[in-house]
C-alpha cells in the first residue's frame, strides 16, 4: 500500500489551497470532505487523490491536517480518532496530526495525540481562497507550534512542504499571534474601507478613493517592512502637529462623524503611533504632550458607526 505524504480533512478554502501547494511542492495528497462532490472537485483541481471516508484517509496518509473551522475542530478530531487504525494496524497510523486554526493550540487535537500522533499547528500567514490561491503560499510565513518537539517538527515539515517559511510561536499564546495577523490583514482592510469612505465624502469618486487608500496602505507597508515602525510613521501625530489633529476633529464633528469608526480608529492609532515615536526619541516630550492633549479632546458617541458606502450619511 502506497501512502500519501499528507491527508487533508476539509476541502474548503484553506484545505483546497493547502492541497494545491503541497502537490506543487511534489507531495502526494489524499483529501476528504463530508461533501463527496466538493472533495472530488477540489481534489481534481489540486492534483490530489480523494478519500472515501475518514478511515480511508487515516490509513492512507503519513500525516493528517484538519483544515476545518475553529468551532468544528474538537468534533472532527474526535471523529477522526474513532476512525484511527486500531490495534494490529498501528503501522498504518499517521505519525502526525495538525490543524490550521491560528487561535487554537495543538491541545485541541488531544484525541489524536492519545492515539500516538504528534500534535501541532501550522497557520499560513496569508489569505487562502481555495486551490487558485495555492501559489500565494510560496515564500509566505506560517506560525508553527506543537504540544511537544515532535509536534513542532511536524508543523514545520508541513509548512516547508507547502512552500511556507515556518516561524515558531508559543502554543499557549497562539491567540495573541493570531490577533497580530488579524490586525495586519482583516482589520487593515476595514481601516482602508473607512479611509476610502472619508475620501468619497470629500468628493473623490469611489473607484479612485479605493485605489488611493490601497496605494497609501501599500506604501506604508513597504516602508514598515524596510525601515521599521518609527521611521515609517507619517502623519500629524507622528510629527507632533496638534493643530492638524484639531482640524481633523472639527471636520468630523461638522460631518456628524465624531463617533464614527473612522474617528475612533484614528484617535487610537494616532495615540499609539505618537507614543511609539516618543519612546524612540523621535517625538519630543512637549510635542507628545500636545498630541495627547489634542486627542484627549476628542469625544465620540457610545456606539461607533462605519461610514456608508459612498461616504454619505443616511
């Protein structure tokens, strides 16, 4: 019996992308999904084989990856443990069981660890959108952790097989690592949407506003990567310009947006940026005090609102 290098539970966006990346890297992949039609379609697109059951997957792969939602992980781990090769068939049991959920530790796979599998986590630090996004994994980072050294090694092996660069994190502190990635990804998209809405409110056409916000965000991200946070910081808070901060506040109040999500985000991020610049000596104590005073004068409504598309109030 020829066993696949990796067996994947779940043929959704993450499972499909991982299958495609592993196959691109030369690994053999066995794929199972509770919807056989989905499993067949995704396996064909990724160049993987399809398993007819969890038991077939468990017997047919040397390592198992659970590519399912966070909420589903405990139940899927238990179901897979029940399908694990039994006494007498231990030679067919997978050596490792991993999941991709960044906010959960490897201990969620305890039912599989109890079966003898090394338990670990490998979360790609890149957005996954199915087989078509498999190529985005090449060269991207992935946080890896494990219950023990064997689990950490298995997670690292999966990352490298998919073309990712593994970065070790504390398994117990995974939620912090996950939050950091959410801030840099999904939350940044929400911030860019608020920025574009403000531009639209000032009369910029929607398509151009989106391109402007994206271009500024891309430039800031490149500067941050190349120069670090303090040297990449721009804007009135970073340079101690309290008067411009006051003009921003006045404009928001006049537009009825003092309690908007854009106002709340700007105030919080400006405070954080100024504090970081002050700690590094890039902003004088006096200038930092002026920025804090300007931002402390901002007041918002109890419930923040996002700007509607088109930037106009309802």
